[in-house]
């Protein structure tokens, strides 16, 4: 199973820190990130964190990222359009 989360992380070092913390807490998951369009306001401008593994606790991941000071939510099935 793969879950995709969007965050308001804008710096590579921040994303690496978040992924490291998540990886230390959830050893059984493969976790990585992509810095996407960050010039737009969240949620259209966001960083993507991908989590791959069995029995992913969405709430635990969202809560942990938020405790680190970032916005986080499961990526919705919508398309953001630039104006």
C-alpha cells in the first residue's frame, strides 16, 4: 500500500528531517519526499511525502508531522489549477 501526504515544507533540509523522524518511528515503512510546487499556498503548493508499507496509520503520520510544526494531510483526489 502507498499513501501520499501533502505538507507545507519548503526546504530540502526540513523534508529530510521529517522523513528521518518518520523513518525512525515507522521502521517497517519506506518513506521519501518530493519538493513540488511550493510557490503556491498550501494545499496547492506543497511537498509530497510518500509512505509505502502495510497497515499505514494515516492519523499517526499526520499528527507526527504536525507536531514538527508543518501542515500535513492525506493528498486528496483533486487537481489544483493555477490562475
